C-alpha cells in the first residue's frame, strides 16, 4: 500500500497534549530529575501512596509546572492502605498545596468535606477497575455506564483506568479472552465521547498502546513515568517524547504497530514513528502486546473501523508468525514456503502477508562480505524466523541443516523443507561456514562456539544491548559475528516500505546509530529520552525481529 502525506494545516496547526510526568520512585523527585523534566512535562504527578507526602514547596523550586497529588488505594493498584481518617487528612492537606488532587470513585466522592476542599477546577475524579469479560459482554457499554456515574460530580478531568490484566493475576479459570474487549473499550469510549475533559486507557502491558493513543482520541493529557516504564503499562516520559513524538499531536488517519508478547521492548515504534514524522505521513506505529494474535487482530481491526483510525498493517513477532500467515488473504511465495509471516498489511482491500526475515539475513551477510553459496549452514531454531532464514539460505545456494531443541517440530520443519535435522542436544558447530542463531534465547548461548571452524560466521537474529553472550563468545574466538542490529537495520527498512509504500529516510537509521554510539554499554533501556535524564539509550533484552 502507499500512505499519502497529510495536510499540516499551516503553521501552528499541530495540537498538543499536556504531558504529565508521574513520580513513583524516590529518585524521581531528586532536584536533578525535576530540573530535567521542567520544560518537557507540563505537570508532575506525585504518587503519594508510593512516595509519602513530599514538600510541594521544595518540588516547585526545581519544577515550574503544575503539581498533582494522587493517593491510590490498594483496590486500584496503589501502594498505600490508609485508614479512612488518615486518607481524609492527607487529601485535605494536599488540597491546600497542590494544583490538582485525585479523588477516587466512589468513596472519596461521598465525603462532602473533600468536595468542598477540592473545587471542581482542581479536581480529578478517577475510577480504576475491571470490566465484565466473556462471550456476549460489551466492555464499551459497561465503561460508558461507569463514566456516567463519574460525570455526576463536576471535575476538571475524569480518568478511567481499565485493568485488563486483573484476571490473569487471579487464580482459577480465566474468562474467555478476558482482556480483549477491555483493551479496546477505553479508546472506543474516547473516540465516541468527543469531550476534552476525559481520559481513558487500559492498564497492564496489553494496554500501553491505549495510553499512547488516548490524546489523539480527545484526551487532554498523556501520562509518562519519570524514570523506567511501569508494570501498569505506563511508558516513560522519554519514550513518549522520543518514540511517539508527544506531546505534539500531528494529524492521524491510520495505525500501524508491532504485535507480540514483548512488543513494549521493541525499537520498531521509535524507528517507524521517526520515519512517519519525517515524511509527514498521518499515521502512528504502536506497541500491541497480544497473547493470542487472532482475537487481538479482530478486535483491533474492529476498533479501527469504528474510530476512523484503521489498522493498516502489523509487524508480527514470535510466536504469532504462523497465525499471521493464516489470517492473510494473500501471502507471498516465500511466506508460504516457510509457513510463517512477520508482516501483515492492507492493500486494495486485502490483507497481505510476507516475511522480511529472509531479506534481513541475506542482506546482513552480504554487507559483511559473506556469500553463502556452497557453504554448509546450520540454522538453530525452527520457528518462523529460523524457517525463513533457512529458505533464504537454500535459495542462495547454501547446504542447510536445521537444528532445534524440540525434536518433533524440528523433524517436521526439516521434512517439509527437505533438509537434514540435528537435535540441539547433539549439535556441534564444527564443519559449518554459517551458524545462525534464530531462537528467542538471548540470556545464554544456545550452542557453544568453541568447536566452530575458524572461518565460520555467526549470524544472530535477536538484537539487544549489551551484546549477547553468544556474540561476545564468537568475537572473542575471532569469528565474524553479525548481531541482530545488522538484521534490524535491513528488516525495518523493508517493513516500512511494504507498510507505507515509502522508503525509510536514511536520517532515521543514522540517528539510531548515533544514539547507540552515545549510549552506555551496560544498562541501556528503551525509556531514555528528554524526560529520563540519562541519555538517548536504545532498546534492552529485545526479542527476535524488529
């Protein structure tokens, strides 16, 4: 497909959201952090249930924006369990010094003294909870009913936070696809309200995308952690600014994203969104965390149709690549041959599937001066990425052997591809000119390189900072090691071209390389950026695929 440029509407036409930095760790309130946030965030929210009650006067010495006080109770995921009298006392004291005070539905709203002390213009009314789940339930309707209860009390801002991970944390049988309707209920509510005093999103890693998208759907604010992203799915301030271009809200007419079980760790949103902004294309690339691809895909497509922000394409990571192929109306011959796809996109009314793992592997080898023709190649891992690399190497003239921990899957893949299979337990790297690590294992090497031939090349499909033990071991032996970053640089360009119909601007990749060169070698993380105060570091512990 080809995505056309959007109209900018002239100078000053781009809207902006109010960026709220949420302090949840003691170091978040250090003078250095506050000075760094000043000018980036318009407001600072103090999670008093986690941090106690800091002196607002001291905070204002280093941060010139507004201050919000939030004392969460345990039910909505807070860290403090005060007796009612203590909570009342703390909220009343906060009302004297903070610009905005969070009052929880329903218990705080039943106290006339709190409503009197916190006038509507300084009042945030919040609800946090779960929605009915299961077949035949309507999460959107349930959330509309909840909002109707909140708006009975005048406030400057209404906040609805749907916990889509609550069922997963509870013992016992799980409701049918518990998180799916809840995940889209919040953005659907915003899209249908047309109000400027409401924000709604889903909590948990599966809800991160709803937090990021909320301002484009009418929410006046967007929340980001001061330091690292939170377990509640809240991104860091640095991620919001660096990866998604917030607080600016350029025109938006469609959505892309990465779908997988660890999508929040991917660098794809940073790279794709930088390219979209550079080209002026009216789209946003989001992290879609999905335990099961098919039901998520159906819910996301339905949300896009209803909201006017259609989902135009997805990058897909393991273990969903086989499902991605099954969902497509049309698939490329390569995707059909390897039985997996890592890219889904809409074109002329059809969903198309392809894999860029083939291009990524071959181009990374070629850039290193390696021609696989005539070489023995061992591909470790028989998932979607491994099978795609095997197809690519076979097409390039290599003599391919598949290696896998699971015997049944390994034998089945080898039989379909008509190549030899060796169980991982009996694999030796000796005798192979190309060794490909295509498993999601990055914490330790899946095979030793001690027996590898001196002229062997080790290609890794996963990328992370710092380099994996496998890559360090290969380079220490003097082997040519091609890590997942080289594969990423190739694949992300091909994926962007297929998704949008445009080449990725070279400046985007140059910026990534420059950021990596400046980043510390250890402890790099995806939350860095202007609000994080520790440099423009990149992704961490990242899974195979962009």
